[in-house]
C-alpha cells in the first residue's frame, strides 16, 4: 500500500437509492482498481450502504468523491464520511452480506 504514513481509513455511509442498483459491486471494483482495502455492505434499513475504505490518502479521498456521485442507476442523497484510525484489515476489498 505504499508509505504507511500516508495510509488513511474512512468509514462511509451513503444514503439514497443505493441498494438493488449494483452499488456494492461498483464500490468493490473502484476500490480494487485503486489498491484499497476494506469492505462494503447494505444496511438493514434498505436505504443505505456502509463501507470502510483504507489505503493511500489520495486514493481514499478520491473514493469518497466517487461514492458521493454514485454509479449510473443510483441516486446519492447523503454521504457521511468519518475518518478513523487505520485498521488491521486484510489487503483486499470484500462485499459483506
């Protein structure tokens, strides 16, 4: 992941029409393209998706911008980003069910 001093972790909650539109698969694809670690999952409320994204600072910041826009077919009404301490997570990006 490069220089560990530049590693950041964001917990992101995206609200809107983000379930049933391929949002999680899109997030995983973007994260893998950017060598980011973490996970993404639908929340039980049916209206939000939560993700934890970790990696190089510039890549994680770019991911937050992309998630705020969303993929075609989705509608993002709100995004909440919390910057947290980097986690001890595997160097992969997964969809949690």
